């Protein structure tokens, strides 16, 4: 596959050595919110304040799997994200997070097992379009990337990972939830630190009804509101499977399409079904439309919840919706608010990029640290050595609200988790499980 689409380097591909000076000086333009366009990005996690006393956590300290190569001067990470188009606000933030992880590693002296080799990030713009996912991966590899990451959108990631697998180059998913990105494809070079869709749906069923019931609420029936693509459908299918196990009956399902101008028809159907909760699975724009339609129809179920929704775990989106967002619970990946490193990275990100460090951005940062740690353990720039290190990785020193990152034979993180977040006083906070909670749930 050749470079069949080209525009100027500044628009299509940026080459950035992630040193402190270059990252601090860089300004990338992005829109202020994600529109429901293109193929869409996947769920966004908690963007609440972080801090706390911190805990001792160490990264994996295994021996190197490759032979040290003294001639290696840099390790190149290829970042495949939407840097333009409707998903650019999140995509640019995610790519900036990858650059921040590289910058921090370089400030620490680079890859120690490679005599201080610098980490360099090159970027490719997939525009949120599935047809560009594989082509951008091809470009990044032809420009020297040793390992890839991306892509925010499940359809784009499906295409991008196929190229990496075919060429035998490791690909660490930043965000993309659809189960079939990894499962059933027989891949050997693809890894996903975040929970996939089925795990997110299971975590919703296991955690959210218990939190509501323990708080004195009733949750016997649910209505599903989801984005009509592979990501939304995968969460829907998981909820169909797992909610009955927790004695929750699905009484209505309704989907919203990309580019929809309102959600009035969907809300009318949900209102007629009158469930105990509406469970939203949307990108930012879709969740905003849901909130607008609910307010227009002067309707709100006893509990407004979400599973893997970008809207209600994004602080800016929450502020845009206003007080109506308060109380919404969403199980999703999240930043760990109980360790000092989270607040440190968040502050450094804001200083360098003047963007909010949402958990979508934080998950991309974690993916970059996973890559960097694997290279450190590989002691090599050879993709097969890096891949072997990823297979054996056990990484604790991350900022995501989950346990040790380690991958099974399919490349899924065996300890991935979608904690419960809640909007409280227009701020997204982790409320459950207790080991990651920064505030108690409000039911």
C-alpha cells in the first residue's frame, strides 16, 4: 500500500523530537469539542481532579530481552490519531500525551538500556476516517517508526492494526473499545491496555447497579442509548448479556447516528418505556444531544447513567451541559486520583499544551509509557524484541485506575478496569471501587 494521499507535511504528518524545549514550544490547533463526524472516537474517561498522598508503585524491572545496540540513537513512536476533523480536540490531546511521555523519559536521560537513546514521536493524521487508518500506519512505518499507537476510533484502529500486524511491528492501542480489534483475529503484535467493550459492559453491570442499590436507589429496568457503530453496538451487546445477571431488564434500545442534529425521537421512545435508568454510550456530541433532548422534554429517569461514554467523563462537556449533568454515573477507564503522579502529569500537560488532561488523554499517556517501558526492557530497537518485551510486560507505575498492566495471549490487559465515575459539582470524580475513589457516590 503506497502513500496514495498526501498533503503538506504540516497538515498530514509532523515529526517531533519530544524534548522539553520542542514540546513546550509546540502549539497544535484543535477544535473545542468532538463532533459526531467521521468514524468517531471511542469512550473518554474521568477527567476529575487528582491528587492524594501517593503510593509506592514501581514499573516492571525485568531483564532486557534483546541485545543492547550501542548504535541506537533514538526510538521512534508513530502516533496515528485524528489531528484534524471533528475528532481533533481529543485526537490532538492524545497525541500530545504521547509526546509528553516521551519528553518525560528524555528528561530522565532517555532509554537507559540503550545508553540514553532519545524517544522521538512522529504523528500521522487519520482524520477519524477508517479508510485512512491503514494508510497512516504505512506512512509512519515507512518514516521509521519502531512501534505504533492509536487511533481513538474503533473502525480506524481495526484498519491500522492490520497493517502493523502484517508488517510485524508492535501496535499499542491508545483508545479503541470494539472487542474485534483484537479478539478472534489471531494477532501477535497488537496490545490494548484499556478495557475492551465487553469488559466495560461487564463492569457496568457488576458495579453501577450495586452502587445505586447500596445507596438506597432502585435499578430494575434500563433503556439503552448508543452510538450506532461497532463501538456502541459492542457495548450494547455486552449490556444485553450482563445486565440480566444483575436482575436488570432492558426495556428499550435506541441508537443515534453520526451527524444527528438532535435526539428527540430517541428520548421520546425512552420516555415512553420509563426505565429506572438510561444508559448512554456515546461520543461527546451524542451525549450532549441526549442531555438537550431530555431537558427539552422535561424528562429525566430516576438515574441517568452511562457505559463507556465520552460525554459524562469529560470535564469540558460536563461544564457545557451544566447542572443537568450533575449526578450522572459512567463506568469508564479513569485516571487514578489516589497517587501523586497523576496530578504531576496533569499539571505538566496543562503547562505544555494548555489542554485538559481527560482520561482519554490519560489513557494515551499510559499507552506511551507501556511502549517506553517495553523498549527499556527490550534493550533494542528491533520490533520483534520490543514485541517480546510487551508479551512479558508487568507495568505498575502508571496513572490509570487499574492494576498491573500485563497482556494475555490475545494482547488484552488482564487487569483492565472500567471504574465508576460520577459528575459531582460539575466535576468528574472516581467514586468506585473504593481503592480508586476520590469521593463517595451520591445516589
